[in-house]
C-alpha cells in the first residue's frame, strides 16, 4: 500500500519536473519508480517521453518498445517511437508507426507532417506531397507549405511552385517567402 502511494508521488513529481522542463531531474524520479516496480506503465511511458524531449532518440525507442509490450496502441509512445525512428534513419519503422497513428486520426497534421519528412528521406516525394496536401486541405499550415515548396523545387516542378507563390502573393503581396521564391525562379 505504501509502495503504491510512493509510486504515485514519485510519478507525479516527475511529471511536474517535466512540465518545468527539468528533464534530467524527472528521469531520476521515474527511475526510482522503476526500482520499486520495473513494470510500472506510467514510469516507462514517461521515460520514453523524457528521452524524446532530450533528443535521446535511442533511449526513447527503447522505452517505447517496453510500453508496446504493455499497450501496443499507446498513441504518445507511437509518436515518440515513429519520430525517433525517423531521426535515427529507420524510415520503414517510422512510416509504419505513422500509418498506425493515422488509423486513430487520419487528419492528424503533426503525424502527416512527420510522415512526409520520413517519405522525403527515402525520396518518395509524391507520397510526401500527398501528406502535405492533406494537411493544407485542413488548414493553412506554414511548415507544410514551406516543405511542399522545397520538395517542388527539388523536383524541378517550377510551374507548380510559381502557382503557389502567386496564390500566396494574392493573399499578401508582401509575403517575403513567396517573393524570394519567385526571385529565385526567375534567376
């Protein structure tokens, strides 16, 4: 009984430390929970999150895999796992994870954006553009639009790029990005 209260207190304080961005201190508390109960789902899940936030992707993946042994559909851990896999170069694992996340919400713009980055990593530009177009249909998303523009430039699809620039300039004739791209295209 006292172990249970201790675990709750340690996990809660670790979460507080995460909220104030004291990630290394938070790890200490989650590790204490795992010393008491090595299978504590919340502590394992929180370890995956902290390592992700610290950009320690290998460790994040390791803890995500432990989470999946308990709950293979943990959405947060799937996101950390997939994004970490993308950064670490395991593109197939990343895309599989993003696809699983999209089964929960096919319009999740963060997941679609991360998937587009993974697809670019294996030069699947048309599929990446499809993800970005899906985001842009939902709403204006500056990162998605910027990524789409850079892909179109890399693919030498200058007419499509010029069309986007003109649309942006219709909305705001002082749009610096659109003006810069148009200037670059005319050089």
